C-alpha cells in the first residue's frame, strides 16, 4: 500500500514537473497564397450588392431571354455605354439585363431616351425586392 502511494506521489510530481515547462510544438510561419482573381471577384460582388439595393431606384431593362443572349447583350451594352453599370438578373425562366441605377425617375427617363436609340425595346422599371 505504501509503495502504491509512493508511486502515485512520484507520478504526480513528474506530471507537475513536465507540465510546468513551456511546450513548443511546431513553430512555423504560414504563408497563404491566394489567387488574384479572388480579389476581382470580391470587388464585383461588392458592386452587385450595392447595385441590388433597388428599393428606391429606377433601372432600364434592355433585354430578357436566354443566358447566352443576355451575356451578349450585356457585353454589347458595355461597349456602347461605358459609364452605365449593368446587371444580369435571373427570374425563372428568363434572364434580364438591367442597366443604370437612378434615384430619380427624371434621370432614368433621360437615359432611356438615349438607350432607346440603340435598344428600341428598352423599358423603364422600378424593381421591388
């Protein structure tokens, strides 16, 4: 019994002795390599998030139809009107190309006149949530 108590005290003392030392596992520096395209994607996503706050803004819809056609119209519009932002929205079963983000209806109507010269089917919309 006395040997058992002595062994227990000895093991407890060893645990305190080794446990009181600072332990260092793998000290290494981590280097994270990130694809630069991720930064571009994040910037695009931020643009989308700010442009999708559509509660009080007007937009101009220049196209609705298939995905490929919407992408073509979007690229074509960006060439024609470089300073107006564009967004492709999916509503089952079609894709829509919305352009602009106008707070006032009068500004949207003025832009619509210019856009209708190139895209005669364009229409003014006020999207809801």
